[in-house]
C-alpha cells in the first residue's frame, strides 16, 4: 500500500500537480443538515406568480466545503395552478450537467410523468416557468429505499432520487 501511495505521489509531482491541488480541483459534497435545509429551502416556494407550500419533511440536499448547496423538497400543489405540472422545488448552488442540458445556479421546479421506461422529468425555471430541459429518470437498483425526494452524493456525480427512480447529474466545476 505504501508503494502504491509513493507511486501516486511521484506521478503527481512529475505531472506538476501537488496532492493538495489534485484534491482541491473537485468539490467534496456532504449531506446537508436539517438546520441547513430549513435555512436554505422556503416553507412557501416562489413558483411563477404563486407561493406554493413545501413539505419540509421530504427535504434533502448536499453541501460542499464552499457552502454551495444542491437541495430540493416536495411541493404541495393541490389547489394551485401548478398542480400536475410541478411536483418538486430544486435549489441549485453549483451548476449541474444533466444528460442533454445544464442548470446554472438558481431555483427550479420540476414535474414528472410515468412512462414505460421510467419517469419523464421536465425542469423549469421557478420564477418564470420557462422549461429548461427534459430527462428520463430510470429505475434504481432493487433494494434501494424508496424516497419522496433525495439528493445522493458520490465521488464523481450526484443522483436526484424521485421515488424509486434516479437522475444522474454531474456538478460542473
């Protein structure tokens, strides 16, 4: 093991990269605390011209060492014009890259429709309702706990989990 580490250090030095700078190029994400989520996510999300209630017990998010957060929560849309169009509110603190489109830091809403292949998910700007892109959420592996919404960090990507379906995203550095 020491030999492997020594080879890594030598390769990094030869490439002109210090071990500290190699780690600093990629953000380390951790699960956000309930207090951080409560401070960052609204009890009533501003969606177009309405302020739609959120179900804070479904809130989930991640935060990096610079304080950037990616978090979301289920919207309670019954009785609002958004009913059927939007189901979740999403706060993006670092740019995200999804399969065919990107989301800049900002506030978004999304909704989904069940299709044979998974969920057809549409993302919109929360303030204007302008569509930003569409992606297919695919069923997660058997045994994964079903969640109303969850943001799951990984070393090289994150997963937005909706029920038993997931969307893989890359954080743009």
